[in-house]
C-alpha cells in the first residue's frame, strides 16, 4: 500500500498549528501550581491522588468553578493499589467519547512527582526492572519509569488532537534559592534521576514555573519565565558529569515575546499562545 502523504501532511500541519496549551507546570509546594491549574477558564477534569488532595481543593477554590476533581487512587470507599491506580488513569485518558460528552475543555494530571511514585509500586515496573535471572536491575529504573510515563503523556496529547482541548501536568520543584521578591533563582524538579527529569520535561512543548512573589505589600502567585530550573547528573564521588537547564517556554514564542512574569492565569497564557 502506498504511503498516504496527504493524510500525514494534514496531521503534521494540525500539530504545528495547534494553539492549545500542553503545559508542564513546575512549582514548589504551596507555590501555586495547583491553583493555576484551575484557571483555564473552561470545564476542567482535574485528576489527582490522595497524596495531592490539597491541590484539588486549591484548584477548585481559587480557580475555575467548573473544576471537576477525580481521585485516581480512591473510589467506592476504598483505596486502590498502584496497579489499579495506573490502570484507572489509563482508562480515563483513553475515554475520548466520555470526555467529549462531559464537555471538558482541559485535562490536568496532578502530578508527575506523585505519578512516578505510583509507577515505582506497580508490578509492571518491577517486572520491567527485573533481569533474566530474576534480580532487580537498578540501572533500568529511570528508563522504565519513562516507559510507563509515556502512555500518560501520549494519552493527554491524543485527547488534545481529538478534542482540541488544553492539557497540563504539574511537577514539584525543590527550590534552593529565591530572590527577595520571590523569583525562583535555582531549583530542580522533584523526580528521581537526571534521566527521568530530562525525558519527562522534553515531552512538553509548553512549560512554566509558578511561584509566590511580592512587590511592596502585594503578594501573588505569578508565572516566572526567567526562573532557574535545572538538574545535574553526578558520578559516584559527587563530581558533576552533566547539567541540563529546563527554561520555561511556550511553543512558537521566543523569550523576547514573553514578559518576565505574568499573573498565574492559564486562560491569559493560552491567549498569548493563540496569537
């Protein structure tokens, strides 16, 4: 069968001209990453775990009144295992018809740090990290975390293609240095390894850092496009082998197009991207 260039080109144009957000939201605990997830300005499916239940409350209280929270690891009065939780997330993200019927304009997964912890408790991940002689291969851990994260991110991207919706995932930042006004100077994503951080963040076209900033008596959560976010890989004696910087960005925009900071409002950010 001949390759269908027309169909492939149409799909590529759709990807390249997409102006919906597919954003990784980086921020420290209490820094506003959950509340900003509720500011898309549309009906938003907010997927969270009991470990991040405060995030759902923040998103609903401070953001969009149409937030619909769904807990991934607790249902019908009982907690779910890691295996069941991972499958429940997969089932939700592949239910295109159901999400369309509910009228969701955005889907949020809160968040990457918690998702990695769940993955590491699943039987599938343990099997992927097991050698032929039945031993655990610690060197395979990060690679197999990414293998199991990829269907989640691809599920969000598939939903965006099918329904023309926004999607977001949050990730905890461990911040080591803040300026006097609260600007994030040095920080690192709270993920297990350099490889996991590099592999996960690279899959998001849009990524932002959000934090609490002050100017005089005014205090507010703001998106920070100049935030310092990086991750280092070290050898066994602590020498730095490599460093990667995860600069905040919006696909299709150069840094000069963006303000240094802006209100923590995804609807406003989506409008910037749409232009």
